[in-house]
């Protein structure tokens, strides 16, 4: 299986901050990388697919980049509703997810 | 708007079979891939497997020996059976609809843009 490693596992930030989350694959996955947001007690919600394509309805402050093994999710200006846990997911082979990054209020 | 709803027992005894059904509303179940994904409390997500409306399945190799999925297009439902459960199978189970995707050796570029709310299944005697 392809292992997905996210960093950091948690971070504290303030409203308005620029936040960057990274996801590293154990082998090259081209751009077959998706990002999800999950709030407590809720199902994950798709943010970005194929590394950089914004899902319909997702605010433009979210962006994704990367290819091969290294990927980044950026929130350009953190809003109150963005405090959540974020997961990456590779779809190059048997689907696997990263361990998650919890974004907390500073 | 497509909606998914999981249903099934919330408590299963060790060594028995976990059975869940996902009912799809607001759209047809046909011509899509449908997956099950689980999440133990406080932990990350694990993909269990997918089924196409033709009945073709792909399972996570780590669970393959215990997993069976089926689909009933007349009821707009698909189902999961996980046999010989242990406490390690305690989790919130989600059903989800696959988007994107194409076959090239593996089924690549799949993402999940529709999810059920999830159902907690506890394995305990």
C-alpha cells in the first residue's frame, strides 16, 4: 500500500492566518491526490481533487498543489468555519488516506 | 441532490458478521462506483472497498478475506458484510459515491463527493 504522511498532525492558528498542510506519499502518485475537510461528528467533505482542482462550492481561499510525492493544501486566510481536521487521500492505487491535520484556534 | 443514508445494527458481537446497507436517494444508483469507508473513534479513514452497479467489486487487500459487497439497483441500495469481526472493527462506517476515476491497472483518480452521515458500529459482547 502507498503510505500517506501528513504534517503537521495539528496546528494552532488565528483567523486571517495563511495555513499550509503538507502530504507526502511513499511513492509517486502523479496528481492523484484529494483533500477533505472533516468537522466533529460529520462526514468528510471534498475540497480539492486531482491535487489542484477546487470542488464546486468550495471557497477560493482553499488551494492545492503538488505532484509526484509531495503535495500542499493552503488556506490563504483562515476563517472561523475552517477550524477542522484535514485529510489527504491518494487514488493512484488501493485508496489510502493520510493521518489527518487538526487545525485549532490559537 | 444525492443523499446517502447508512443503516444497520449498531452493536455486533465478536466473531459475528457486521451488515450495513446504504440507501441512495435524490438520484440513481446506476453507473457509479459506491464505496464503504470507516473511521475508528479519534483516528483516520480507511477505505474498505467499492462496488459498481454491475456488481463488480474491488476490496482493500487488508480486509478482502472478510468483506462482501452487493448492490440492489431496484431498491437504490448497496450493502456491506464484514465477517469475523473483532473490537478492532469498531468504527463509524460511511458509504460514499465515487467521482472521477478511470481504469489503468488500478482504478485511479477517484474522489468522494457524496457521503452518508455515518453510522457507529460497536463490536462487543
